[in-house]
C-alpha cells in the first residue's frame, strides 16, 4: 500500500478527530454538552485499551493462550467498586481542584512539594515505557502497510532518527496533543473536545477489532468450529489452548490481575479521564457495567485471531503482535487492513494524548513551577500574566515526554513484546497505591511514611524490572542480572533474596509492594503528622461529611492583603478567570470585596484552592504562604519544643487533657446559657403577644357591657347587635385560649399519642367536607384531587385532620371575595405522601416564607389589613407535621397566590380495608 495513502488517511483521521472535538466544544458553548453523559464517560474510560490491547493481546494469546485475559479480568473485577472508590476520589478531587494523581497524594499528606515530586517521577518513569510501546505499535503498522510485508514489523531500532518513522510519529503526536490539551492552564476547566475524541476513538478501535475478528473467523475460516478444529490438529497451537500446557501460573495471574486493578485508578491517563475530566460523580454507576462490557466485547476475537495467525504464519518469522494487521493483508483485504491500522492508531494516540497531557501537568506543577518560584523568575513585579508562559512550559514538557519515550523505544522497547513492557509500567505505577489507599481510608498515614514507602517500592521495582531490561539491551552491564548487584547472589533482579521461581513481573510487583506498604505503615506509626496533615486526613477520609458545606475546607485561619491576593490570582490565572472566580465568591459568601483592605481566611482558602487547580496543591501552598500575613505555629514545632524533656511532654499532655475537658465544659455551659436566653426571649414574646391578643376583645366586651348597663332603654335591634358582638368576642377569647393550650400540649402530650396506620385520602376528604359550606358561602371554587390508590401513613387521625383543616381554612381566609379558588392535591412521590393546598390569594413574599410558621404571626396586606385569627394555626400545623416525621413548606410569590405543602413518610405496613374503614 502506498505510503502516501497511509499518511493521507492518517491525516484525514486526525482531521476527523479535530472535528469531533470542535463539535463537542461548540455544543458545550451552547449549553448542550454531549460529554456530560454517563455513557460517553464510560467510553472515554476505554482509553485503558491501548495498542497493548489492540496488538499485544493477540501476541500474548499466540504464546500463552488465555494468558492475555488476566490484564482485563482485573479491571472487570474492580469495576463494581467504581461507585465506592472512584466516586470518593472524584468527590475529593473536585472539592480541592486536584489535577493529577501526584497532586492527589501531595494534597493528602500536607500539600508536600517533595511528595509531589516523588509521585511525579514515579509516574513518569512508569509511563515512559508504556508510551514507547504505542510508538512501536504505530511504527510497526506503518512499516507493514507501506511495505505490504508481514515481516516488516520486526524493527531493528538501528535506523538513524531522521529516517525512523517512529520519530516523526512521536513529533506528530506531540503537535496533536499540544493542540488538543494545552489551551487552558486550569485542567479543571474540562477539555470536552478531548473527552469526546477519546470516546470516539474507543468506538473506532472496537469496530476495527471486531471487523478483523469477524473476517478471520468467517472470511479466512468457516466459523469458530473450523478455526479451532484446525488449530487443535497443530501440537504447538493445541498446547496453548489448554490450561496445563499454556503455562498457567496462579501466582502470576494473581499479580497481573492485581496490577491491572490498580492501573485502572493509578495510571496518569486513567486518573485524568476518570477523575479530572469527570462531570458528574454519579456517572460511576453506569461506568461500573459499561466499561467491563466494553472490555468483554473487544476481547472476544483475541484468541481466534491468534490461532488464525499461527495457522497462517507457521515459520515463526512474523511477530505475533502484528497478526491482527498481517491477516487482512495476506488475503488482499487492503481496506480492512487500513481500518485495522486506524483502529491501532486510535488505541495508541488516545493513550499518548491523555498520558502526555497528564504527565505535563504533573511535571509542570511539581517540578518546573517550584523551581521557577525558587528562582523568583516568575514572581517579580514586572510579571503580570503567567498563563501563557506556564502553558508554554507544558507544551515543551509534552514534546520532552514523547522524545524520552522515543529514546526508550529505540534503546530498549524495540526488543520486547508489547505486553511485557506494559506490565512493567503497571508494576511501576502501582507504587502509588499504598499511599493512595492510605489517603482514602487511613487517617494515621503521614507524609514521611508515604515518602519512605514510595521511595522504597520504586527502588525495588526499578531494580527488579526496568534495570534488567536495560542490562539485556546493553545499556548496563549484563553481569548484574547474572551474578547479582555487586556480585551478591541474593541481589539478582529476577531472584531477589533467593526467590527465583516467580515470573519476573509477579516477582518485582510482590517485593516492591510488600516493602512499600510495610515501610509506609511502620514509618507513619513512628512519626507525627503536621497540623495540615491532620485536617487534610480528616477531609480525605471523611469527605462525605464535608459535602453539605459550601466553604473551603482548610481549617487554618489566615489573612492577607487584598491587593496581594488579587495580584496572585491575576498573575497565575489571568485577569478574566480571576474576575469570574471573585464574582462567584462574592455571590456565594454574600460579601462585597470592593474597598476591602484585607482578604479574610475564607477568601485566602478560596484563592489557594483555585490556584491549586492550575498550579498544583504544593505550589499553590507556597505561593499563598508568600503573602499570608501570619501562619499559626505548626503541631510539629510545638511537639519539638515539648520534646526537650520527658517531663515537659508529660505535663504538656496532662495540660492538653485538662484544657480539652475545660473547653468541652465551657462549650456545654455556653450552649445551656444560650438555650436559657432563647427560652427567656420566647417567654417574653409569648406573654406580650397573648396579652395583646386578649386585651383587644376584652376591651370591646368591657365597653359594650358598660353601654348596655348604663342604657337600659336602648332600642332592641341595637341591643341585639351589641350582645352579638360580646358573644363573638367571647368566642374569640375562647378560641385563642384553646389554641394556646393546644400548642403547649402538643409536645408534652405527644408521647401519649396513639399512632396507627390510617388512610390519608380518607382523612383529607373528611376534613375538606366539613369546610364545604363555608367555601360555598364565600363563592370559592374548590377542587379536590385524591389518588386512585391508597396512601397509608402512620399517625394520629385527629391531629392530621386538624392540619388539613388549618391549611384549607388559611386558604379560605386569603382567597379573594369575587373569584376565590382553592385546589387540594394529594399524591405519592418517592415513597412519601405529599399534600398541597393552593389558593389564588394575595400570596407571600419569599422573605416572609419562614415567618408564617412562627407563633402569632399574621402577614398584613395594604388593602385588606391584618386578617382575622390568632396566627397560631400554621404554627400548630408545623408542630403536628414534624411530630409525625414530616415537613411543611410554602411556595409563593407576592400577588400570585400561595401553595402550602405537607410531606409525610408512607407507612411500610399496608392495613386491610376493614382496618382503614375503622379510622
């Protein structure tokens, strides 16, 4: 096939990806995001399936049969935990604007810059080999297609770089990645175009692999039966189709599955797509089954293609990793071969793009930026806006990462199978696992322990896995692997401490993770945490209890000059972005920042959190601390002082205990005193209100009685009128006293209430029936809507009847005289009964919504004045509803009527019809 055709097709495909990304971003700008979808999110997670999956799985299957499966069984096994582990990581990361796995670990352990550097270097060293195999896969595909020769895939790695297709592929991918992923400094400003392109590529590689699989099974052979029957006739092929003969090793499988489980969360590209680019933590529910289903489908034809390749290429001159491309070519299916090449290209480019973006963010935030801050080259007064400069740094780092991957490919990677290099990378990134699990679930883990564990694990991993590959490639002396380090037999990379029976990857993973975890736990238990580590540990482990809070989570109290905070935000985030964030802060806090000389703790924490999204937690901490007016003494410093003598420690601890006890007692006394003050205030208000309410009718009764007493010759009609008023006012006093007594008895006698399962529709109908005549007299259009099915609640019939009567009576009171309208609706929603009473009266202003449920509160209208009644009806209703475990609320605007809603839990017990009728 012509090289021009292959290159133009590849360019056209990249153009299609750009269009997909552009379309996604245009839709986002219009408010119609296509990425904010659980299935797009699940498809983007399939960036896990790289060239290793597309080419390497077939190569692995050709030598070990089902030995390729363990890499995918691990993610399938761990996917149900997405809703627990992955969701928790997302919640933490969104709260703190975490942008990488290195930032996640650094932030948890006191925002440590050193820990961020270590995690970054581990991720880079682990990812470089993995990226190199993507370059290898694309380069092999290009060579095979352009030379139309299955053996062209055996790259020697000896060609000069300017004649090497892998070099130009690396450069092209660098340009493509820079255009795709470095337009914004803050990675939390999601790359919707990138996610859409990755999801699209996931579809392409799946379609391409299924196409070649179907061709091999039903085109080159006559179905699965024909394919496998022919394979079983060949001893070498039959061997790999049985567990016993294929070299199945339970210990090797266990570690391969475990490493692949960790990789789903820990690989930089997986963390970036699954966490940083996530738009909704709840999408993990769908991803928990869509992602493993994708893995199942894409692996259906792996073994058939491997068997088909072994049957066709019997001389062993063709690399099994290239069977998926070679089989269509030898049958003359050039278009299918081109589609397969595009599928492999998609698998490789998706991984490379996201990985290099993630690694550039980590390198920039944790290595380059701290060095620039120390050199003060970006903190001078003449530097106004750093966003373009920092984006330039990330673009250079993307190019550097890909060039390093190319160098590794040329020096080491070309001599190893794709799967072998991939597993080495998995074992490397797994060194972040103990610290990450500790971050999520162990509050005692600290910075020193995490640092010691990661360094120990990384050193053992490098010694057991990458070092032997360098020795075998001639980069390091060969005797290291044969005789051991310094000639010590116990220090052989593949037989550490004399254990040489394990497979290399299982061996390296076991020892590195064993010592990593052991050192992490022991050192953490033997050392102390800083104050910031304590607060961060509580936030990470108990993130769910912080979700209801809208404030920043840093518990330190710091202050800085407003000018300094604004300068930092403008410099590192850009003026436009800083202005938007400050407006959001003003709106959320209700505080105007104009003219404020100092930034309070809330704004300082807010600024640091958003700077962390662009620069990383450690760098943001350093930058903010440079302008903070005062830092509290750290727990480490305090303990250092106390450590001077054992006696000081003993007295210090005793004082701390006494102080804590005194603080608790003081707090309890303060709370009790506040409650007494509140009760005293309520008592005074109650007495004042009741006295006022009683004085008015009593004054009227006294005046009219005096008139009747002094004027015995009053005309009979006037005498009857005055007596009627006296009786009416007496009844008003009686109602007031009864309502006050009802209110006072509600809570005192609620323990003696006899709760039972009752029909709420029956109660509602009965209560409304008693008010029908009153509504008829006032010409009110009344509508009652009850459900067709029973709604059973556990309650007291008389009390709930009173609630309905109070709500409907309140609506009657405020309905207009000419065209009054009341609607009563009862329905079921989410296992709750909702009773709503709507009227078309004067309505209630939003600012008064909470007032109407207070005792003796009645809202006046400019036209009608204060309504009749004591103002206790809704207060009594609220008490009754809450004692039934329900809630009452109002929905209304001034002049648009009012709607009062009561929500009650539905009883889980369904009584018989006879029991309902007894109510």
